[in-house]
């Protein structure tokens, strides 16, 4: 019974709702009033596994040969939206992080489509004002688990690709299941911040197993799996 109680508490903690909240809840998302929240599932020396609840984002696509160029074009449109280019004329505080959806397969001689996403503030998650620019649209991010690698400095095309490669190398080593068709470049800081910058690379987890999900401090738990209803115990020793 004690073990069942521990498992139930852990399941509730991991599956608890986390969307957009105060930046005071984060140690690295400090420049905006609100940030995307998450539940830390587990952590290794190389990466983290996080759980994100459904959220709504404002998004736009840009075609470019390099991620940095596409992100710059798209950023301008999204920034105009939150500063009043919407049907209600509302000005919103910027919420972090900025997500760039980067296709995994790109060719140097062909442009790629990069999708830039701003998370909507908590007050506008349910009913955001419609954009006046028809190149903008809303994205419903689903309930998801992601593999995350963090790094400092600047999120450039070359650094994003490097850390994506390092993360996939580790995920392949532990035989993790994830979406291979794209990854996210994730930025938390404004260009004006020069020191202690924080960037991330995300791969969305797939399947019923997150690897590794071990809690050695809790006797009897060997691994966990996730399904449409949340987390559940997979096996016990």
C-alpha cells in the first residue's frame, strides 16, 4: 500500500498542469514577466526530460536558407502582433521562451521553412485577439514530453545544429524514441543580454517509454511509461 501511495503521488505531481506562469518560478527565464512552465520528469548529465501541458501560441512561417535569417523575419511579425497589430489593438508583455521549429532535413542549396512561435500570456491563452497580419496563426501545442539540452551563448544556426546533434547522439545511445523530423531551437533572452544566456534544443518524445526514467531513491520502481491519460507505473522490481 505504501508503494502504491508513493506511485500515485508521483503520478499526480508529474501530470500536474503547467502552462504559462510567473517568471519567478524559473532560474533562467528572468527577462519576461511570464514564462512557459513545465514539470521536470528526470535529469541526466546530458539532458532533461520535461512534461509540458497544452498551451496556445501565436506562430508564423519564414522561408530562408539559414535559421537565423528566417527567425529574424518571423520575429518582426510576431513582435508587431504583441505590440498592437491585432484586432483588439492590445499590447501584451512578451512571454518566454521563443520556439523555432527547425526541420531536421535541410539542403544547403534549398531554403527551408522555419516556424517561429511566441507563447501567449496567461491572460490570453483562452481568447487571444486575432492578428491583423494574415501570415500569423495560432498553434495549439499538445500535452507533450520533450528531451531538452541546454547551452549558453547565442542561438545561431551552427550552435543550434551542434547541440541538436549532441542531444540526438545521446538519445540514440539510450535508445530513446522521439520525433526525428524536426526539433525546436528555444531562446529565453533578448539580444541585449550579453552574459549568462540560456538556450535549449528540444526533441519531442514519442511512444510509451521515456528513457531513462529511473528513480533509484524509491525502492521498487524500475521504469515509467506515459499514455494519453498521463503517467502510470510500468514495472516494479
